[in-house]
């Protein structure tokens, strides 16, 4: 109980320090490793692959139209899993379709061979959504495997691979290797990123939402409900929802979400602080200096 109290104070201090900086503190987002080398994002489903395979489009409805970058990233995941044996091309060829079917069968999904909504959920969504997702840095320790990390943090291996394109095979991680571990945290589509910090064993993020002061209470309540649906233990005072939400789950030892409604501007700022499960408790004072 004492440790939980210290952690709660730590995140409250962090969020207050972030708020003190005001709405003008925006900084560039932390980029995912390897994304600079990927192809530019452009639609290519009605093309023909370099291998001459026609692109099939008659299957189940897609959650969104995959871009070249989406397909490139998915091929990298499929390759690391041993399902895709061609060079990464960003073209949705027959080998990609067959590899997707293998992935879908492995994880109990309908083997449609396309990037439908269930498959996107497994992989973390389109490339444009990855930067918005909470995540933290984790340093691999002796004895760690992708399977053990997936079980420990409650994240499927394909999603971990998606955030770590440097992993070219599931058995090739080593002690000292720094990975990005995504958190299954529901970031609504209308949350616009102000700032994100991806740090060792913790995540700090701020988002803007076009929600007025009068509707901010409902925003907090709706986010709390989404978190419960994702399996988080949620603490929220229904009489004072803007005081913030405290969350915990398999991957998050402690999380705090706070809300700042700007009456005159007509929008609300949402600040998220998450501490990875199993982390050493840092000094609260040093946390305020992040």
C-alpha cells in the first residue's frame, strides 16, 4: 500500500509538472525505430506486385485501406514469424495473403488473408495509428524471450514485432537489447497528439480533444468505461471525474489520466502517465524533472 501511494504521488507530480508548462509545450513525437527507412505511405491495393501477382480485393471488408507502408510493416512481422519468405516489397502479393492466413489461423481468427478489423487489432492498427499509442522502452534481460514478454505484458507477439522492426526473427533478442513494448490502451480516434515521451519503463503523453468544458465530465467517464472494457482496473470518483482516473493491469503497474478543460478555447487536454509493471519505483522528485 505504501508503495502504491508513492507511485500515485509520483504520477500526480508528473502530470502537474506537464500542466504547468501550459498548452504551448508541444514537442516532436518520439518516432518508432526503423520507420524512417520504410516506404512512403500511399495506397497500392489495385496494383500488381513486382512478382506479377494480381492484388485480390474481393475478401472481407477492410478496417481501412492499407497503404504501402502498412503492407511493408505487416510483411516485416510475417517475415519475423517465419510466415513470409520473400523480400519486403510493400505490395500485397499472393505470398502476403497466404502468410496472413497462417497468422490468422495461429491466433484463432478467420483466415480471410486480408487486413480486416480483427487482424488489425492483433497487429496494432494502421501505421498512422502507431505513433499515438502508449508504449514504453524495455531493456531485455537474460532469460527473456518474446513469448515471455508477451505473456508478462499482455501483448501479442505480432504487435511487439510491429513496434520493433529491427527484430528479424522471433528467437533473436538478446540481453541488453532495448525494445518498445506497446500498451493495449484505448486512445480514441479524436484524441490529437500534443506530446509523447517514450521512456524506460514509463510513458507520458498529452492529447487534445475537441470537447467543451461542459462535456469534459462525460469524456472522463467514457474513457474510464473503455479502459474497463480493455481489462484495466479503473478507479474514478463519479462525483468528480475530472480529478482523474487511476488504472492498473498486467502491463501497467500504475497509470494516471488527468483532464484539463479549457473553458474559453472549447477543448480539453488529456494527460496520460503510465508506469510499466515490474518497474523499480523511481524517486517522485526526479519524475517531476522528466
